[in-house]
C-alpha cells in the first residue's frame, strides 16, 4: 500500500488556469506538508497542517490555498497559474512535529505551466 | 530563521569507497536532523535520522554524526554501490523542517 499518494503525477496547463493537486496518507499521521522543489532541486516548505489546522504558512502567494478536509488529506489549489509556478510539488506527512516525527514523502506532482 | 548549508554540491566516488556529506545549521534550538535520498523521478526517502541528544547513529553502511556545539552533522556512506547514486538532502527541525540544497552523489563502477 502506498503510504503517501498524490494525484496527478504530471500536470501541464496554460498560464492563468486554476488547478488542484490531491494528497492522501494512510499512515495515521496528524501532520501533513506541501513542499515545492524547483529546477535546482531546492526543497522549500510551503504549508504545514496539524489535525486539519494550518500551522506553517511560509511566504507563499495567496494564489496557493491548501485545504484539509480531514487528517488524511491535504489538497493544494492554485489559482491564476504563472510560469514561475512550474516545479515539482511534494506532499509529506509525519507524526507530531514537536517531536520531530519522521516525514514520509509522496511521489511528487510535476507541474508545467505554459 | 533556520539556515542549513550542505557540502559538497556534487560528489563522485569509486564503487567501494566511502562518501561523506556535511551540513551545518544555524538555529541552536533545532533538535532533529534527518537525511533523505532522492532518486530520479521520486520523492525524498528518509534513510537515517539523529536527535540532538545523540552524537552518532549507524545503520548498516550508513552513519550520521552530530556535533551540537559546532552545529554540524554529517552523513557517512561506506562501501558505496552504484545504487547509492542519488541526490541526498540533510534537514534540520526546530520549528519546522528546513532542508539543505542537496548533494548529487555519483558512484562510479
């Protein structure tokens, strides 16, 4: 069974469109994350949710809006896509962050904005 | 905020040799230091981690050392194999996870 899954794996879209990426984890973790990995492989945290509540929101444009319907899901919605949004987006989950719980990453979604 | 540096950015070794990747962090409150391996087209995978109350941890061919005073930690891979070729990331956790920029390791047969 896949621990952290993301859909879609690839997403190609035009500038200005709105798109969503879905993430699900079956590990029973309380905390979920979204990361952005650029073309130089830099991994940067975007959001962190603990028990469906936002606990980290780095300097990410308002066009990005995470939604957590329950502890097992954290979806990422992006409005008015821009060329600079092209990257690989990773979802991850972990146990309590205060204890530095081990993170498990999904396979990634490669977003290409044309 | 936390800043994590990682060196070298690329590393090539002969199969069977050892590889060492070093990281430094800035926030003395950071207390958890994981290492990840990322293969092409896949997500990062945790390979070993260490907490601030431990100086060294080993798992088969992989070991991690932590020097809290100097705020640096290192990944050691012994008897490298071609399948060890990947990008390796260190990270530090204080208030959130901050990743180093990565090291591309190539193990030459």
